[in-house]
C-alpha cells in the first residue's frame, strides 16, 4: 500500500488523485472532540491523522493536527461526493479513517467516519487511560 499526502504537488497531479477528486468534488466538514470521564474532561494534545483510500488501495492523508486546550479540532474540510435529488434517500458518502494517538498514556485508536456534502460530522474520541493494577505492595 502506498501512502501520499493530499497536499503533495506531485501527487495532486496524479491520475489517482484526479479520479478521487472527480468522485468527491464537494466538501464536508469534520469536528474532532477528545475527552475523558464521560465527556467531562477535554483532552488536549491528541494527535489526529485523517486519511482515506483511493480505488487502488492508495492511502491519501488529508489532515494531521493536534487537539487544542478544549480537546477540539474545528472545521476540517474534506472532499465528499455531491448530493443530488436522486441520492437523498441513501446519500453518497466517502469513508475516512481517523487515527487518534495520545502519547502520555500510549493510547492509539482508529475510527471510521462518513463525510457528506455540506454536513459537519462530529467525531468523539474517548481517551480512557489503561488502569494499572497492583502497586508496590502487590495489591
């Protein structure tokens, strides 16, 4: 599997990328919310990578970033297929993969999200630290 960044000028001129954009000419938005304790505590510093796969299984990375002090990344714009009157019942979508990594606790999770034209999708990232059992006295 090959991996490319959507902002790479050479890749932007490739047939793979042009075909992907031809099938996804519109834009949808994604909002990331990272939290702990049943959404009570926002988690900053969660590394996020958003990618999708082209028809030939090429991975295209569209976004890399880190959640802010509110545990949020706002308005990540991603390519999506156009909505039309003939696909409103089952609208076309593009599936993206969200890789969330939180290094202080060595947490890594993968989420799948569907993006639609003119829709803002919110993806919650639940950071649950691993409980350590036992201590110096073995309990």
